[in-house]
């Protein structure tokens, strides 16, 4: 079976969702099985098994009031019962003033013993063509990490 990546994102204005789709596209181009979810629309407790069986967890959040948004923290907080050691973790997000959310998510993933091979990817407000290219490449890079 191909490696499995799950991506959970929350978008204030849709920008982080655009990034999520581009990252997924990049990972899929390398043959990774990718599932994408809007964190606002799910019950994280119903996703614990899905995350447990995945090889990589990606979290996307805009920065609102210098923080990641609650639905994304809820996904992370639902994982206290499972062993995530050795899974790849990564974060991404769009921001206006500061990229605090992505830094916080990276720090939490590392503290939980995820393997975080790359620092989180950010875009300013609406992702530019170049930033979308970076998103695709980020997905490809993570896919290659999964294949190691």
C-alpha cells in the first residue's frame, strides 16, 4: 500500500484551503494516498483511528490573534491517547501579519514526538503563483520523506 497522509485545515478566507489542496496535489504526484479534511466540519474524536493509521499528519491554520485556530488545536488534542512517534508531522498556513500559528503547530508536533522534517510552510494572505508552487513542492518533499 502507498504511504498515507491526512491533512486537516481550517481556513478563515479560504487561503489555507487553497494551500492544502496544492500540497495534496504535490504528494499525490508522488503516489501518496492523501485525505483532506476541513477541521471545522469534523468531530476530531471520530478521526483518531484515521490519524493513527496514517504515516503523516499535516495541519493547516491561518494565524488569528497570533494563534492557530481552535478546530486545528482540537485535532491535535484528540491524539493524546495514541502513539505518534515516528509519524511525519508538518504544518502550513496563510497569514496577514505574523506566521505564529505555523510556528506553534510545528513546536507542538515536535513536543508530541512527531518527526518534523521541514519547518512549516507559510503564505501571505492569498497565495501567489510562486507560493502555490512552493505548496506543491512541499507536498512532493513530504512524499519523498515518507518513501525513505
